[in-house]
């Protein structure tokens, strides 16, 4: 859900900034610069910690909502910059100019013509960011500000197993950690395959 939210926000902002340009482009890119100046895990830790402090007895759905927002708060910036760069190239091509000459509305040009041609890099980036979101969630759960304690999480399992690591029960920590590495690796390999599959030069 955090990746989906990041994709929606980033694609909308990047498409508007690249297609319309002007002051909107400058403003959105400065916002991206500000967001990039903060470490993503620090922002997620801050938002999740504040949400946990403000709503200590909140329902699990609210806790998951705070966690999703905290992870996606900085994730949309990469999509916005990627889509903006691709849109700057696409908006000057002949098919966009032809659509403008025939009187097609700008919003229709963005959604019907430009958007499908800039979604290739977005799909690859979204696939890779799934692994980042999983690791971020595990990190927050390991620190105690992620998912509720009653919900399953690899970070929570690693945190619990860390207490018994020196007593000889190492498997409580090692196996969840190994599973986390395998999940991140498999998602990254899927992203590499998707990048090659969507690249017309490699076909």
C-alpha cells in the first residue's frame, strides 16, 4: 500500500511538473529537494513514533495507516523526478504536438498520450521499492514503532530473537533475518527482469 500511494502521488506530481512547467515545476522540484534532504528511515521513524505516541490505544487499522503514510512520505519523490524527466522528453515529441494542434485538452493529452509512455520506468522503480518498503517496515518493527505487537512481522521476530541470541537460541533471529534477505533479493531480481522486459532495446 505504501508503494501504491507513493506511485500515485509521485506520478501525478511528476506529470504535472513536467507537462505544465513554469512555477509549478519549480515549486514541486523544490519540495522534492527538501524531502530528499531527510533520511527516509528517519522520517518514517519520526512519523511512526509520533503516531504511536498520539494514539497509544489505537486500533490496528489506524496503526497500519500511520505506518503506510510514514513509509510513503518520502517514497513519492523518486517517482515524481522520474516521471518529470520522462515527461519533459515526451511533451516535445510529434504525437503530443499533433494532439495539441487538433485541439485535444491538456488533461487528455497527459492521461491518454504521455502517461502510458512514462510508466515503464515507474513500474521498474515500484518493483524495487517494494523491497525497500519491506525492509523499512521490518526496521521500524524491530525498533518497536512498526506494526502492532500482535501482528506478524519479520522485524518483530528478529527483535524478540535478539534477546535470546546469546543464550544459544540463535535460530529465532537468524531464520527471520535470512527470510528478510531472501524476500528483498527476490523482489530486486524481479525488478531487474522487469527492467529488461520493458526495455525495447533489449528485445
